[in-house]
């Protein structure tokens, strides 16, 4: 059982999709990452910051899944990061209606002593300087550092992003962001360019169209499971990252072959996340359901062409 | 070696992509289908219509690949169907600049006697009444009838399209067309509805995002091979259909398991088609290249998760 250190937001989300809307509910990258990683035998901790307005029950959602929350700073009188968004009819695009950074504006992450020797670090989408600060606090070199980011940081903190990217092993990024970061339309060429920026492994997420893993000239593709209904895509990318990093931390096997499995596990868990609003589906997810759906993934992509 | 009957256009295409433009070159659904199918041990024939303006060399492109062209009517003084289009920068969308039906306007397909007992019929994108006429001319019931169509016929000949769809086994259709035909956004639900219209097998093509095969509650997914460069997408869908139907005709094995292989073969061949303008790449394609790339397809999707 490896140690997984997760850095990212724990937040309030307010979501509207064609199927309904929510009040303020539990969200945030670290939340989704942590819940997904908790499907594996992993000793994980979240480093984050919240305000006093975050209900105690929300933190219990995490502790109930054996996630260490000693690294979640609770700012007295502070307010928790809040995001409000509305998805378009096709669920592939959304408008951000409100972003209130609140306590996140002055977030100074403190890695708990017990996790300064984590095997795997999963850096959720955050300002790249915060991501870098976490790497700097480690006492032993992690076996693997995974970083997720988004176009906002390319627009607003590109030098810091390029700096932290030099220190990581895996970047997870969506297709449009990969194109923006590299100026290459072809995802194959985009991945090649990103390799030269630092990461030995590049994961390009294509939402409902699956995910690509690039390493040393090799490519692996994991489809998204075709679903009858996608209810709320919020957190799908973070759930993917949590499944990916959680599986690798638990298996303690950092090879391209095993990373393929990690991509499948991540895709598999993401397929559950989108079935309900927010974290609802992930909070109650059982191992049996997860394994059953892994079978579907095998059936979905396995074929029998005999090659010489 | 099975008999494959191909119905579709043999045409002039004039193409502009971000990488360049062509004069009038050989195109048409039946052309791409035939070239792709010729990669397999299959006795295939094309039923089509052209004008006297089609250069003899263009027909020789087909006969050189052992495709029977006795069913291609050459109309005296007639002009060949002409399509001119321009692709947008992302190559995922295009504007049709010119469509001249010419001899296609009065096309009355005549199935050659020797192919009225074909094992497989591949009905390329054409007016659904023409597709139906071909089915009606068969003397023995084909083992498999595959139909490709597009949104234009949903807009302009829906009753005829719904009629022919009742008589086929496999429909190949792109994602947006599947949504238009059924009113369902979810491709899983769309496929379920299409099953009730007739076809036991539904193939939904997603372009660079691969293709899905639906049958009896089962789903199989074939990715498109991630390419460094897509040069010209023209004919990719038809090449897919040609590889799919050609492989099934050659193997004479119509099962869901073998249809998975057919989808992979179709995707594999389509990945070559887009590397050059028009038919250029497909005309010179060698078996060794095809097999080599099939290996890449296996590597792209194979993973090792052990399941109970």
C-alpha cells in the first residue's frame, strides 16, 4: 500500500445541467481525486484550504473513505472556494457563472509531516506555484508526480506552469489545452512537444471520446464507456486523475504497461462519476460495481485479429 | 472468397484542405469502398454511373485492383458526378462548394447477372430508393447487407430511407446523423432506436474519435489511430465501410465477434486513406503496411487488467 499525496481544491459547487440543478454541494478537484483514489488500497492525504462555512459532513465524506485531512487548513472566518457553472445541452461545454476564490486566494499549502515521503503526488488543478511549493516540501523523491492543469493557467501563469512541468513525470491535460500549450493541432505532435517540456508521460483527456497515454513513442488509448445517460460531467477529469494516481500508488508499479491499466481504471471510475450530480455516485460506489464495469471495458475494446 | 457487391458513386472530387488543393481527381463512395475492400480476398463489383468525361485511367485504378466494373454504366455525352469541398482548419468540418449530380440524377442501377448472388452488399451513400432497387434485384438473399447514408437523405428522403433501413443488417452512420435520425443525444440510446428500425447491427462513426459497433446490447469500440498528420479526410468513412464489408465478405463469417475484427480492419484502412489527397494512398497500399499498422492497433488498445 503506497502513500498518495493529493493537492487541490475542496470546494462548493453549484451546478446546472439540462437535467436539473443543485444548491451548493461538495466539489473540488481534491475531493473527486480523493474519492476515486479511495477505491484502491492506498494511504492518501489531501492538502487543501477551506473556510469555516464548509459543513463538517463534507469533510466526513472524505474521512469516511479513510482519507487523511490533516493537511486541509480551515481558515477562521474564511469562506470556501465556490464555483458555479451551467452545462450546455450537449454537456460537452459549459459556462462558468461564478468563481469566488475566497480562502484559495491566499492558499499556502503545508504538506503534513507524515506525507513528505509519499510515493505518488497527485497535483490537482491549481496555480502552478502552489503545485511547485508542494513538490519543494517533499523530503524524499516521490516515485511519481502527476500534474493536472487547465487553460486558465496557460493564459495567466504560463512561466510558472512551464517551471513546474519540468519537475513532473505525468501531465494530464485535455485535448484543447494540449493544443493551446503546444500550438500543435495533432495530438500526437502535441504530446511530442510536451515530452520535451519535461513529462515522460502525457495523458490527453478527450472527455466522452476517451483518453490517450503517450510515452516514448508508444500510444495507448482508453475509450470512455458509452453511457445511456451522462447526468453531470463535473469532476469526471479529477475522478480520472484520482483513479489513475490511486491505482499507481496502490500497485507501486510505475511502468508503461501498468500505466495503461491506470488509464483504464481512471476511465472506469469517471464513468460512474458522471451518473449523478457532484460526488453523489462516488460516495457510495462499491467494489463490485467497479469490477463489473471493468469487464465491460474489456469487452468494449478486445478483439481477436491474429497477427503474425 | 465471398462475392461483394458495391453500389455508390464514382465521381470527380475537387478538394481543398489547409495543406493544399487538388484539381478534379477520382473520388466517390464506391471508389473508396472498392479500393479498401480490394485489400481482402474478395470478388467485388461496383454498380455505378459515370459520364464519358471520366478518364479511362480512373476506371483502370479499379480494374487494376481486380474490381469488376461491368456494372458501371457510362452515359454517352453525360458528365460524371462532381463534388467540390473545402475543409476547415481542424479538418473535422467542411463546406460543400459545388455539387453537380449530372448523370447521377437519373441513375438506374443494374446489378450484373454474376453478382445477383453476392454474399455481401455494401450500399454506399446514395438516394435510398436506389439502394432499395439494388436489394430488389438480388436473386439470392445476401448473407449481409450493409448500408451507409447521410443527413441529406434524412432531410430529403426520410420515408424512402426508413423503408430501405428495414431491409438491411448493418447501418453505418456518423454520430450527428445517428442523433438526427433518432432524436437521441446519447449514442447508446440512438443505437437502441435504430435497432428497432431494422438493422441488427449499428456502426456509429465518430471520425477521429473512432467507431462504435452495437449489437444486441453489446458494444465494441475501435479507436481511430492517432496520426501525426491528417492530410485529407475525404473518403475515410467510405474506406472504413469498404474495409468492414470487404473483410466480412472475404472471411464469410458473420458473427458479432468477427464484426469486431471488421471494424478494426475498417478503421485501420481509413487511417491510411487520410494520409494523402483522394485515393492516392489507397491505390498503392501494400499488405505489409496494413499488417504493420494492425499491430499498432493492438498495442493501442490492449491492456492487462486481470479480472475474476
